[in-house]
C-alpha cells in the first residue's frame, strides 16, 4: 500500500469510496462525499491523501482549515476519512491518519481537531478536555491534538462545506 496526495484523476474514486464507507454508518450525515467535493471547489481542501493498493484507491483522508474560538491560527480539521468497506479493519485508516498528521506537522500546523470516536483517535494522541465544543455534541467526541503552542479553547468551526451536513 502507498499513501500519496490525491490527483484530479482520483476525484471520482474518492467520491465513491466515501459514499460507500459512510452508507451504513449511523453517525453519518451521508453528505461526506459532497463535503469533500465542496471543500475542493472552495479551495479549502488543504491536504487530501489517498491509500492505493495494486493501483486501486482504497482509502482517503481530508484535512481543511478550522477555527477554534473564532481564531484560525493554523489549525486543521481531520475528516472525512474513509476506507472501502472490503478493506476496512486492515490498518488503512490508521495509516492515513498517521501520514496525514505527519504532513500537517511538516507544514508547521499548530494542531488538528476532529469529531470522532475517542477510542480510535486517542491512539494518535487526540484528546478532549471539554475546552473545545461543537454544536452541542458531547464534548468527548470533540477532540484536538496540539502540535505547537498552547491548546485553544472555544467553539470549533469547520469550513463552509461542512454546512452540507447540517441540511
């Protein structure tokens, strides 16, 4: 498996994988694939990596700018991350997260925030201490990983493309 930046030729495969990966997820908005397309269109898809096996795209991860407490400060949001259902539970998602976080650090990002399962994302160093909130979601799901400086606090705000999930 190789992990590499997306190319224009990958866009349709990313869309299909994301739709399929979230199709049965009870926590999903089922707009995840459209969010990625809108992030790309808006110029907010800061980092987009694909996992490729035997010439096929089997996974994808997106990172986009976020604000916390109304300040951007080089913080990024992780998500969506998707792996083709027949390739899940094989470490592909973890590899995408690991390489994506390394790429953000290399860009001198100050940190990364996400909404997600603490049991999964905790292994990468994400944590929630209740100082970041998101639209009334239980704070344990609103997590952050500080790369540099102090931990921010306040309401997490994603790029406008994520408003598709609220529709």
